[in-house]
C-alpha cells in the first residue's frame, strides 16, 4: 500500500516493506507486514502497547533482524551499509551514550552517515530543541525529555532520506512536542520519507497516512483525511481498525 504526500501515483519508494515478520521463538510479534513510503510522505503507525510498532521500526533500522520478509531503503537491500546510512532512527528508549556530550552525539551521528558540512545543521538543531545549556554536558546528566530531544537531533543532523521515529514525544514538554512536530513536517517537505509511531493522536494527525496494528498485522495504510471523514476522529478510526469497541486507546 502506498503513502504519498506529493503525488497519488506510486513511482518509487524510499522504504519498501514486503511480508515483514519478527518472532521470538513461538511468539509472533510482527506478522506479514507490507507497506511502502514515498519521498515526501509521512506514515503514522498506531496500535496498543505490545502490538509490534517498535519491533517493526527496530527491524527497519537494522537493530534486529527480521524473521521473514524483506525491505529496501533508498533502493538498497536491508542490512547494507547504504541502507543504514540512508536511515535516521529515533528509538523508543533514551538512545544516548552516557559519557558523550550532546555535541559529540551529533558529530558521531553525522560521521556515521558520512555527512558533510553538518556543523551548522547541528548547531541549529541544538538551539531549536532547547539543548543549548546542556550540549557540552555528558548525556548522563540529561533528563528523559532532553535525551529524547537529543535522539531526534541525531536522527535529523545528516538529513537522511528515511526517518524512523518511535514515540518521539514521550516525556517531552508541550513546547518540545510542538518543535518536534515542526521539524518532522519540515523534513517531510524537504522530501524525506517518515515512519512515525505515537500514542498522541493529535500529533499523528500530521501524517499523510495511518496504519493500525491488529493482531501483529497491519490494517492500512489509509489516507488520514479519509479516516477522519469516515470515523469522525482518529481516535474512533483507531478503535474501529484495531477491533476495539471501547477501552484503552492512544491519547487524544
């Protein structure tokens, strides 16, 4: 299925996922998931805790291997150096090294991606993400929210073609949520393909398309506007696609 911000026709995908699965022994976490994300498009993956969202992004980032299926990143096979360099990843954990400073984290990310002329970009991200006062401190001194913002800056500093962003708003104050949202929209407008997971449905509304995990498989992607028009809100769409009449759902 296609998610596209700039054009309705599928021509070329930055991320092309086919039949992806991941199991731990007999426990299936992700089951036969397929989708693709075009340049300049954002896909939001929704679903309850434990449904496979974070595992999917870990596989796509190269952090863990798939149990089945395959994917390409920027036309390069999964696991290749080119695919890894083309991917910016914000994990659902702190994702930082305690002894490195904020500035050193950004330099490390830029060099791993073979980025050139990254210094002005790093300085701008440090300022926009309100990391100015702690950029010279080791990450062990960072709050949870500061660590999340630093992880975002690391993913963005090299401006890769693909961004995998797992719960970027977790523990971040409202101003930080606004800034991260703005940065994601800017990256999409730049032409990046973005896959976002979040429990904040207001934030998910910026995505062009939405897919919902159900029984470790995927319903969708569907155009976000179509879901809202049909169900009245993303909350109601989430409940319908996840097969829930009531009960816990992502925050609105």
